[in-house]
């Protein structure tokens, strides 16, 4: 979705940046310092994934663009280019907020043409990122989905999802609800540098524990498994053991992938923090965005063996559609080149 496809009733104009009117805000509080919010009124919030993509879902809802989680590897960085923003610092600090998302979703769910299909959330950026604490869009979104008994799934790194626990439980009573939490590793030093804006991995596993305790099964997307930094046998064992202890219903490992936009930002980070690994990454990702098949298979095999050892299994075919899949561009923009499961 490009800026020219948005309708706004804002008062602050940024023609060079957006080519339209938006309401732009900053908040002088520690959690939002350095972040600019661009409030827009979207024309549509339920976006269709192109049929040729062969995704395990057809429809998505993304109330935000850009993400203060600031994960250096995030695939969605490339989508900021379509807003005339850069894929690095702008992605982390220029957050687009679709302020009318809840009311618009309710309208679209009530339309005659809507068939009640599964809706996936967390497929572009995290719907429970820091901005959600102020804008509170998800309660209205979940309420609309519950009221229409519409099935949905959420993938998140955000602990803020627990704020909406009661809504999730009431929605699960009338519709198929799937929740997955993303935890690629438990190494705190790696977390602080590669995912600086996210809750700590242990806090995310607390989300899994809490949801499970309240009757909402929760899987873990173990992603990304980061080559040379988070993929040793000992690291994989520690992570899978922690996931199992949290009560996850499944664990699905995914190796790091580096598409345009994310690749440049990640390689810059790598050169600054681990320069000795740059040539290894250039070799491993020489053929494109994805690690070689042999590497992916090795990681998958190791994690699945560990999962079996600790009493949990990989995602079964019946629940695979609850794990989000991300295209190179936003689902509403283009047909993705692969059905590879990838991280937020």
C-alpha cells in the first residue's frame, strides 16, 4: 500500500515525504523518544495475499508500518521503500499508524462480500510493537473479529498481547484462534544487539506460559536461527529446552534470510559488530536471500530432534496455517517470489 492510496484528514503536510496529508506526532517520553508517528486513515485494512503466492492464508491485517522492535534482520524493512522512507533508521523510527483500523475492519467484516476467511496478523510488522501501547488498536480489532466469529492468527514478539488476554479467550470461544510467539534464541548478548527494541526472549517465553495457562495454545516460531552467532548445537539445545519449559505446543525453526532492504542493513550491522564473519555470510548467502538448503535442513533436523527429546514437536499440517509467512513486499503490493516461511 503506497501513500497515494491512503485517504487522510490530517493537518500536517509532508509533500516531499509522503505526497499527502498526515497527522505527525512525537511523544517526549522515554519509550517513544526518537520515534515519529504518522497517523493515517486507510481506505482498506483487510488485504488480500495474491493467489499466486500459495500462502497458507489469503487475508492479512496490518495496523502499523515500520517497527520500533528494530530487529536488524527484519524482512519488512524493504517495504518502507514504497513509502519513500529508508529501510534502516527510518524503518525503526518512522511508524505509520492506521488509526481507523478497528472501525474499518468492523465495516469490512460486515460487508456482504466477506466470507469469514482466516485473517493473519503480524505478517508485515508486529501488531504488538511499542506503538500499540499508546494507540491501542488491537482491542478494537480483536473485538471486531470476535463479534463476527472470524478466525485469525497472531505472530508477535510483543508481551503487550497479554493485555488482551480476555479478548483472546472470548474470541477463541467462538472462532479458531492461533497464537505464535517469535523466539529465535535465548542468548541475551545477541538479543541486545540484534533485536534492541524487543522484550527479552525470557519475557516472550513468559507470554507462552501465560497464554497456555489460560487455555490458549501457543506455538513458538524459532526464528531467525542466525548463522555463526546463534546456531551452535549448544545454543540450539538451550533455546529448545527453554521453549519446551515454557509449554509451547510446537516449535518451528527458520534460518535467517536476507532480502533486499534487510540485507544491506544487516550486513552493515555485521561489519560493525562481527567483521570477521562478513566473508562467511557473503559465501553462505552468495546465491540469494536464503541460506543454502543443506544449512536449512541441518537446522530443521537438529531442532526437531531436540524438540522430540524435550517433549514437543514441529508444527503439524493442521496448524501450519497459524504460522505467518512473509513476502518480500507487503501482501497487498506484490506476489512474493517464494512460499518460504520467514520471520517478522
